């Protein structure tokens, strides 16, 4: 049984207005085609909205940039899912890449609201302040959606899925200190 356009827009509506229910549905039909279509749809809508806002839509280079946005978005989406699948493999929870790709395809849906918020930021000082704060809340919303996607995929608690999201930042923090320590030790070894 194929995925219909109705399913596509129903899933988008569900992620916006009841994300917890969307990610907890037991009867969810995982479809790679729907996931890729969703990622492409969101990338194109977001790029077009920003292009209209900036007045670049009639430019040929803009059309090429839309194609580049689609390709880069698909690559980043896939590599991010591979990263989390690799981390899940460390904890013996791997083997859910297709499910993770499906759920994370719906995570960037809030990006479609960035263009209206950019318009709001151009309406004056109060509009700018409101637009910046709403964009920050939009980023938090996307992080929460990603945590719900990880939770649904790997059957984690919500706190563990947030920890999994912030693991790269924590690892980068420690990597900097380890690199500094390594350089200091090498400096000491070669200075004697």
C-alpha cells in the first residue's frame, strides 16, 4: 500500500500541532520515499521563502542554489542519522537507520517559519526583538523534535535522547582539552 499525499500533509500537520503523538504512534508506516520527499519539500519551501524575502527568486543562480540546498540537505540529513546510528551501535541499540531517517525527515518542518520571522524582524525594533526571540524558540522546538525522534527510534527516555543530541558538543569540549594536553606533553617530550 503506497503513501498518499494526504498522509504526507497529515504527518506534517501532526508534527506541527501534536509532535508527541506523531512520534509515539504505533501504526506508523515507515516509508523511505515519504522521508526523502519530506526533506526535499522542506528544503525547497524554506529556500524559496527566503529567496522571495530577499528578492532573489528570478535569478538563475538562485535556481542552482535551490538544487544545491536540496543536495546538501539530503547529505546532512543522512550523515546525521548515520552518526546517531553509530552512537546507538556503541550502546547495542543500532539497526534502526531507516526508522531514524523517517522520523528525522519531519524534524526540520519548523524551518518553514523562518521566512515569516525574518519579515517580522524588518518591522522595527520591537519586531526585531520579537523575531529574534521567536527564532530562538524555533531552534529549541527543532531540538525537542529531534529528541522525540531519537526517543521513538531507539526507545530511550526523553532525557537520554537529549543527552544523545548534546553528546557531540560535550565530546568537542573534551577533545579541545585533550588536544591541548597532548600538545603540552609532546612539547615537554621534545624540549628535553
